[in-house]
C-alpha cells in the first residue's frame, strides 16, 4: 500500500503547487483593481466635488468698482517724467475739478479748460511731456503716500502730450530750367537728401487738444470673457479682480495739421482740456474706425493723410449735405458699373465699324495709358493703380475690336501692326474720321504746347519724365472732350446716330449730371469744374443729333445689323418653318 501512497502524495503535492500558482495571478488582479478604483475615485472627486472659486475661474464675474452718478474729483498734472509722484508741486497741477458725476449725461458732467503752456528748454529740444490724470471718489486724495488714500477709490492714466512723427521727405521737385535762386536752393537740398539716406529724422509735435472721456460701462464680464478690443483698455484691480472706470483719451478728431511743431522759436503752446462721458457704442465705433484705417494703410489701400481728409468731411460738412452726397455717390457707382458693362457688351457684339471713330478709340487708350503712368510716378494707393490698369487693358482690348491687330515677325524683334477693318475703311467713315482728327489735332497740339511751356516755366517737377507725364495728364484732363468731337463730325456727315452705343452713353450722361451736382457742393479747381460742364455740352449735342437724325430701319444698328435685314431674316425663318411643316404632313 505504501508505493501507491507516494504517487498520491506527489499528485497531491502537484495539485497543491498548481493551486498556489493559480492563486498568485488572482491576487495581483485584486490589487490592481483596488488601485484602479482608488485612482478613478480620486479624479472623480476632483472633477465633480464642489470646490471653492479661484481668481482664475472663468465663472467669476468682474464688475465696475464705481457706481453710476457717483461724484468724482479729477486732477491733471503735466510732467516731463512718465512716472509721476510729485503731488506737492504747484506748477505741475494744471487742472482740478470736483464733483463730476460719473457716467451721467448733462452739462454738469462735461467740463473744459483752456490755458497757455510755456515749454522748458529740454522740451524744445526733443523732450517729452506727459499728462497724468487722476480720478478719485469725492473726499479721497490721489496721492498714494497720503494717510487717507484708498487704492479702491482712486485710479489714474497717463497720456503723452508730445508726439513724435517722421520728418516729411524733402520736396524733390525743382524748376527744370533752374532760372531762380529758390529753385537752385531746392536742387541743393534735394541732392543732399538723395545722397544722405541715413536714419529717419523725427520731429516732436504738440497736441493742442486733450479730450478725457470716461466710458459709460457697467458690464459684468467673466474673467476670461472680456472682448479682445476692450481688454487692453480695462484697468483691473488685482485684489478684487474688478475694474476701474475706463479712461479714454479721445484723439479721433485730432487731425495732423492741427499739431504744432516744437522748436526754439515757439514760446508758448495752447492747450484745450475737456472731460466728459462717452457711451460704450461710440467708444467702440471710434476704436473700430481707427483699426480699419490702420489695416487699410498696412495693405496699401489708403495712403497717409487720406484718413484725416475723410474725417474732415464729417467734421466740417453739413450733415444733410453728407447724406445727399453718400446717396448720390452710390448712384454714381451704379451708373459707372452699368456704363462699363454695356460698353463691354457693345464692343464684344459689334461686327461693323461703320459710323464709329476708330481713332477716338486709339486716342482713348493713349489717354488712359498716360493717366496710369502718371499715377505710377506719384504716390498712389495700389487700389487706384489697379483700377486704372484694368481700364487701360480694356481700352487696348477695344482697339482689337475696332482694328485688326497682327504680330509682325519679319524683323528681329516682333512688332504689333494695326490695320483698319474693311467696314471702317471701305466707306466714308474713315475719310470723315481723318478729317475731324486732322483739324482737331492742330488745336490739341497747340493747347498741349502752351500748357507744357507754362508748366515748365512756372512749376516745379521731379524730372523731365515727370514734367512730360504731368503735362500730358493735364492735357488729358483739360482737353479730353476733344476725343468725343470726331464722333460728332462723323454723325453729322453720315446723318445717322444708329451706330452709337446709346445705352452706355445714357449712363455716362447720368453720371455727368451727378458730376454737375458735385461741382457745386465740393471744392475743386476751376479747370476741373469747367471740364464737367463741357461734357454736358458734348452730350447735349449728341442728344440733338439723335433728335435730328431719327433711327431708320435701313441704317446699321449698334450690332452691325439693319432693321430690314432683321425682318428679312425672320421672314425667311418663317417660310422655312412652313415648308418643314408641309413636308412632315
């Protein structure tokens, strides 16, 4: 019996050992499960258990530390230091106001003061000057060293009174004849400026007006929900996380030509101070417009000074006149677009040059090219250059519709060759066009010569190239009506106006009427004003010719077809349709 027991013992031991090995993985799993539950419980308690709000919690609402209509005292100090602490200086304090109702609209909430400031020698030599504006609840001092000072009851802002702007570039224009002392001095200054292209010179300017606006804002913001355009101006108190009233130094209507350059010759400066409330909407509007101007300048769509000119229109213009001008400007843009669209459609569908002046099309392209080169030679925004360039390309495309353009490759250098169309050269149109352009060119050349000589003698230019461009451009603006005269002569000889694009001319005539309105309400040179009315005379002659020469079905219309041809074609189509019906029946 003993021998069988041993295998049993071995078997039992084997079973015991196997059980121990199976228990070990179960133990590990239990420990791992307990650890996982503990970790899950820890994070769940952190995420879902109630917690105390912290200053960085986005749910916290920050609000204004001051109440509406709360009386405020104001102190304005002028100092050459950016940080101000000399509250005992009587010379630094220039304005003190008491009991200003905060965010209340009325005569009591707006205060103003005008004074004279006498600059120091340091300020005259590119020094700095700052306006330190302090506000506090009535009865509280602005000085932090005062025993009664309360940091929750006072706030301040600093604003520079002196601004630094780059020196204007020297006027590089000069008298090309060099027959005066002034022009010779201008040549020397220009040469010195062109040789010395070092760092930009900056000039200090005095701001004669300081407008202090307290923004009427009592909005409760979440800490992470302050709008980006408001956040830079929000003065938050660190301990309470609430904000002080926003102080806005309003320079929207401070134009650059109102700034006063600072130099040794100026002994005193005028300073006009004003404090008052401003609504949240108006404040945001000013910020948005200034930001828009900056974006346009960075993109090159607005040159320096255009923003001031636009502000001047709203600042000095009559409100009713501005509304009328805006409406009329919109109509002008619509008519311009319609005239442009119909002009493209007319020349795209035109099949005959009979009765049309091809030379006027060529002269129009040359004029547009001169204007484009003139704008390119001067500082002009890229949007105006792009518009003029597109117009120049369209005028060249119209030449391809009025004439045959071929590339001559016989020589070493390919050349463009222009050839008249058969519909233009095969009748009296070319003859009348040559006669009209011949006599008008004599008048045009005489006027161009006289204007160029006058410009060369009495005006200054950057170079001979600039003089040529400016002279030609002036002639285009002043004598551009001559381009429309050959067509009048052709109409007179042919006793017909059916070949003209009347829809496009109607829109142009409406634009001319709008230009007449602008000529009365907008300041402009006398020559430009006369040019507006001379266009009226040309269009009135066109209208008279349309009345004298009524449309005849035998004449060629604007698409190169006559009325009888249309009737014959429709009649032939009807006969063909009847014959087809007979065949089918």
